[in-house]
């Protein structure tokens, strides 16, 4: 980037509360790339107070991660603050699909689907280790079934539209399958009901791993990244000069960070963060809850993803095989998602008995194996940060019908907020938000992320054995570091949770390379153990604490607190599954 690309910015000295901010220097000449930063929390905390940033990003979900990467790769000095763990909000609780969304096409949102399918292609190119092609089947049932032939014809047209809108970018077009072929993909279906099926292709990615990979790539491009730092105040002496105060939620220390711009990427909490800046709560977000259940694969035996209808509802659910085994079968299948208006505590969405009954009823209407409550080994529940369209749509209509498009908004004080959107479209959302911030700063730059490989994508990737493929699909070329840990200490090659595919070395890597600071970080997001089998995780918790406690320098009290926190999270998840949605909301009446 040339020096003349940067506008000279010389504000006067101003008072902010009791403190005085020194006048910002003119923008110094930037290198085309900033020196890379270690992905290490204590170094990040030091940087936060010692650096004058061009941008502070609030929120470490996929949107914030994308913004940090986009801005850092343009050469801006960026800090990202996440109050909990990376992806601990919605970004670890999605359906894990990198897709256009056939449903949005049926709702007439062609632009959204076109953009998402274009982003799907970019993500497959930039993160081939994390984003994998996933075939989908939509069964067509006979007259007595749930979907009529008329609907089947309409579906055929929708499939062509999907291909034309960008589905073709994956290199394969949709096909019609005869009943026998369709049955082979889901042999637990009632064969007599099956008329035929459509087969099409989308992609999948482990959402929480994608977030960590984007964040590590941002750090490689010079961004300072810290989790467990909650933004508590934003003061704005001018539209291009801000002081952000954050609380280190581990030590309780206060951090004071100066920056030329702020991007609020805090998902369903976006209004709360806007309130720090605007002094009133704008009430623009309408959270919509979605849950998923995990059951043993043997109960479903689908070898590809299947879209099943929900009887007496206009929705359908995805039934996705998960954790491939060496023999080509799978260990689990997950089913989701619901899409309901959410009235409960935003910090604690849970999967209730109502949710489980809804999903199981839909599944059991499509398979003959009678999947029961007792078969459910894991659940997750997340909130879509949907943007209210206007006053009318805020009060009426189903959340499923609200647009998944994103919005970028700049406050009078110059704080940029980016909300809405999808996991799939995070890069484009980030580009738009950073463009907006750059316009405010009068900086002429262009996004560089369209062809920017994510961490682990380049370099040597081993994929010859099943174990190689497991590590490659999670770390890409960084799996060599995990393997090195195992060669130094073979006990790290043992399972982290008996029966699950993750290795003890992955927990060590999570602490040393991915800023995991708790048992929950490792069980729930760095690995997906809790989503697969909660009970097995509970049993494996003390052993995990013994493994990572010394790395995190835990005292005996900290070890006990960490174990108690995770077990409490699991117990609350268990308890929520026993009560109705209303009982759950009533029990949280006084919590936000
Ligand atoms: C059930 C469900 C299924 C979905 N499935 C798909 C799918 O298959 N494909 C797809 O493309 N999209 C999907 N989505 C949408 C997608 O998951 C979301 O759009 C996306 O994850 C939102 O990311 P985000 O970063 O905006 O929000 P979040 O991930 O919630 O991140 C916001 C972060 O901000 C942090 N934060 C809040 N306040 C502060 C503060 N004061 N200081 C610091 N940090 C703060 C939070 O802790 C949180 O981590 C799904 C969504 C749901 C709910």
C-alpha cells in the first residue's frame, strides 16, 4: 500500500471523561502487510494497551473474525475482543452448512442465494481442509406421504433454479434418483412411501473450527486477538477516535484501548453493544432459536445429508451424517434445525423438551427405526441474529421468513455495526463492514480476502490414512504440529473422550496454539465432543483437567472451578431437555 493511499489525520486533543486522549498522530506509512502476531492471549493483552489501533472489532464469532482478517490483511492495525470464547455465541451452533439455502430461493431471495453460492466457492478454494462437499437428497414421497407429486414438480424447478443461481459452481448439477437408489442412501425410510428423490450438492464445515482458523489467519496478518475480554464502554470523542474499555473476565483487570474505528460484530448482542455507544437500546435484533440433536448413526444410516419434511409445518430439517469411520459408515447423525421466535435469556438458549419432541417427531415420520429421547446423545441450541425489517415485521410473521441478508449501520459517533447474514457469507459481510470503516477513516483500500488462504490450507497436507484425514480435516497443514506432539509423547495419541475421534494431543494444541482456556472451550468448540456425546464428556472431564491444568497453570481451586463450570453446563443442558419451552422461560424470568 502506498503512503498516499492514507489520508493524514490530525485531530485536536480532547477530553474523554476524566482522561485526556493524546491527539492521534498522522497515519504512519503502512507496510503492505503487518508483522504477524502470535496467537497468544498474554501477548495480546500487552499489545492491547500499548498500541494505537486503526480498528477494534467487538465479538469473536465468524463475523468479527472475518472483519479482523479483512482489515488486517489490508494493512490496518486491528484488535479483536471476544468476551467469552471464540465462536461461543451463534457461530458454534449452526447447522454447519456452507450453502446457498434452497429455502431462501423458494422465498424469492435470489440475490442472497447467488451471493452465498459465490462465497461457498471462495471458501472451498481458500479453506479446502475445512470446507467439504456434501451431497444432499430430497426424497419425494408418494401420495399418502407428506410431499405431493405437485410439490415434487415444483421442487424440480427449484433445483434447476438453484443450479443456475450458482449451484453449478461446485462442479456438479442436481439429478433425479430412482426410488431404489434413494432408498440406498437412507435405508431406514419406509420403502413403500418413496417415489424418487432429488440429489444435489452443497458443502459443510465445522463452524467453530472455521472461526478459529479465520482468527489465526488474522493474527498471521498482524491482528491482535484476545478472548475473555468483554467490551464494557465505548467513548467517542470524534467519529475517528474512540476509547474502548474492556474487562479481562479471567483476572477482572480493566483494559483501555485507543482506536480510530470500532466495528461491532456481536451478533444477537449487537444492540447491547450499540447501547454502549448510543446510550439507548435500539432494539433491532429479533433472535430466532434453532436446535440440533445428535443420535447414533445406526438409528438413521444415511450416507449423505437428507432433507426431510416436518409434518403439518412448512419447514424441513437436515439429517446429516457426522464423523466418518474407516469403513465408510458414520458414528453419528445430527438433525436440525428448528426456527422459532425466542423470548428467553439471550445468554442461555437451551434445547427444551418441546424442541426435542418436534425434531424427533419429524425424524420418526421419515424413518422406521423409532428414534427416542434416550437415543439423543448431544444437543445444541443457537440464536440467529436476524435483523427486524420494520415495525410490522418485527411484531408479526415467522422468523423463518425473515431475510438472512446482512446490514451495515454507522452510528452518529462513527461506530460501525454489522449484523444478520450467515456463516457462509461472513467474508462478504466483513468486506462491506471494513469498507464502511475505511470510508469513515478516509482510507482507500480494497479487500484482499477473496483469494486469501486460511491457516492450514497451504503447506504439506497428509491425507493417506484415516487418522491423517481426521487431523487434516481439522487443522490442515498444522496437523504436523499435532503429530509432532504425539511422537514426543505417545500417550497424547490416545482418545480425549473414549469412543470419540479426538486425541489428547488436540487438547494440548488447543491450549498452546488456539487460546483455549477452559474445559468447555476444548470439549465444546476446539473439539465437538459435547455436541456428540455429553455423557461421555462428563466422565472424561477429570482426565482432561489433569492434562491441560498444568499447561494453564491452574491452582487446585482453579481446576475445581473449571470442572464444576463444565459439569454445571452439562447438567443445565440435561435439565432444559426435561422441561417445556415455557417452563424454561419462566424459570429465567429475571435473567436477561
Ligand atoms: C440454528 C442455526 C443454524 C444455522 N445454520 C447455518 C448454516 O448452516 N449455514 C450458514 O451459513 N449459517 C447458518 N446460521 C447462521 C450463522 O450461524 C450466523 O449468522 C453466524 O454464526 C453469526 O455469527 P456472528 O459472529 O454474527 O455472531 P456470534 O457467533 O454470536 O458472535 C458474536 C460474538 O460477540 C461476542 N460479544 C457479545 N458482546 C460482547 C462484548 N460486549 N464484548 C466482546 N464480545 C462480545 C459474543 O460472545 C459472541 O461470541 C445458523 C444459525 C443458527 C442459529
